[in-house]
C-alpha cells in the first residue's frame, strides 16, 4: 500500500485508486518485458523510466483530485529527500569505486551511506527526523537530539 492509495480509501474514492492501478497493470508488465531484453539492469531502468513518466499523471489523476494541491507543492515533497539521497550517494561513490570486493562495497554503502542518510535527514528534514528519533530512541540515548529538534525551525519545511 502507498500513501496515495490509503488517501483514496480514506476519502471514499476507492474507484479512483482502482482505475489508477488498472493503468499501471497495463504499463508495468510491458515495461518489465521490454527491459528484460537487457537483463536485470534493463528491468530496473525500465521501471525507473516508467516511474518518471507516470509521476505527473499520478499527481494529476490521483493526488490533485484527492488533495487539490498544486504540482509545485507535490514536487516539493520530493526535493529535500532527493537532495539528501544524492548527497549521501555522491559522498559514498568515491569509496565504492576504490574497492573491488563486493562485500566491502556493500558494507560501505550500508554503514557510510546509511549513516549519512540519517545525519543529513536529521539536519535538513525535521519532520522525518522526529520519526527517526523515535525509532532510534530504544537503541541509543538521543535526548540531546530531541532538545535540538524542539528548537524553532529557521525557514526549513
């Protein structure tokens, strides 16, 4: 289940979600089939291309009808997480390229990349930060983080 699907159910618009899933039911198998000619990477790229192509139609046919938000408001929700992910990935990239062992690459991505994602998210995405703090609180003492997060925000959404 995704957020749009749950929203359509909550708003009593299950038919809208059903119609959107039918559209995806047509395109997804076709794109997987076409991508399969280039192996698993081809399938991955085909799915990525489909997600990009369907992004604005998903807003227009689902989100706009359910929430009546502008395309800019919808896009804005993706900008900060995308920038954070790109930054973490670009910082990890040189380390991954220097190593030939796949297990060490995986460890770098999980440990360094994951740590960077958490740190950058806490710094630049306060809404998600509170959720991360709640998830981490049983494991580590994060009282100072809670205090820091309670400070008034300075222009960040």
